[in-house]
């Protein structure tokens, strides 16, 4: 497939960067990576236990609101270019894919917005319940299971699709060298109000300046960012 070939090519550049010494200098050291992974597992398990009543309640609301599936798994690109199913509570109507195709075909403005950000500010596919879940980011809590499975980290770049890989250009190594995060600089810097170019620069900055201390700072900043709901749609 085309995206697989692109992923392999992009990841080859990561390997070349490592040979040149650039990536080695910016990647977390092995001990740091182990500590980050251990912290991910500990905090994810703790969060799932504490949030289990909320997760059960949301699951019931999503299911009984329109009798559709509770969860939605969308293929994203992870560490080293490996695809994985990124979990969310379903926030869209069951025929969302067909609605998107029709909207993009009939609305040049929506098509332009989608091509620029991969988001729609006024998205007709989102359910009433889904809108609440998105604005509060509760829809992303199932990604704690992705963290436990080693597909994501608590903190890292925003998970992207295969179609978005070319937008990172020469900086794709900064995305693929770490696990994508449940939260990160993008989440605390305005979310959907952040331009894609700025988002890429945030990912590069995260890799080049990573430390466990910075991860804790990002986690702490996430809470007020969620309450502000800036850029959440």
C-alpha cells in the first residue's frame, strides 16, 4: 500500500538520522525510555481504576443514545511507523464516513478546512452526546488501553493518520521516534486552533527537549486546558 511504502521510507530517514548522530543526540536515553514506559503503565492502570465508574456511565450513554457501537477504533501511525487502532468513545453517527464524503464533495469550504486541519469546526457527523464528549475530551479516555498495550504514551505527539505523514516532511522522524500521546504540547497549546505547521514544530521540540519532568509539566497543564475547552471540537 502507498502509505506503508511512505512509512518505510520515512522511518528509513529516522535510521539515517541516527547514523548521522542527530537522532541519537535528541532521543531519550534507554533508562529514560524505561522510566517513561513504567510511569505510563502505573498511571494508566491507576486512571482506569479511578475512572471506571465514569467509563461505564459514558459507555451506557453512548450505547443507548442511538444503539450504535460504544467504541470507535481508527487506524493511526505509531512508534516506528507501525499502524495501530486508536480507541475512542464513538462521537459520530453510524454513517459518518458516507456523510463526510458527501460533504467534502458538495462543500468547497468544508473540503478546504478538512485538507488544512483534518478537522471540521461545524461537523454535522457528530452526535449531541459526542459533542459533549469531545469538548471535555472524555471521548479519548479509552486510549488508556492503548497506553497499556504499548501503542501510545501518556505524553507525546498527537496520533496521526497515514494520510498526514507527508505533512511532516523532513520532520517525520520527530513523530515516529516516540509513541504518540494521550496528551502533549498540542493538547495544552490550543488543540484544533493550532496550525498544522505549529503542531509539527511542537512535536520536534518535544523530542529534542524530552524529560520525565517535562512530561509531568504537560500532564499538569492538561487539566486546565481541558476545562478551558479552547480549540475543542
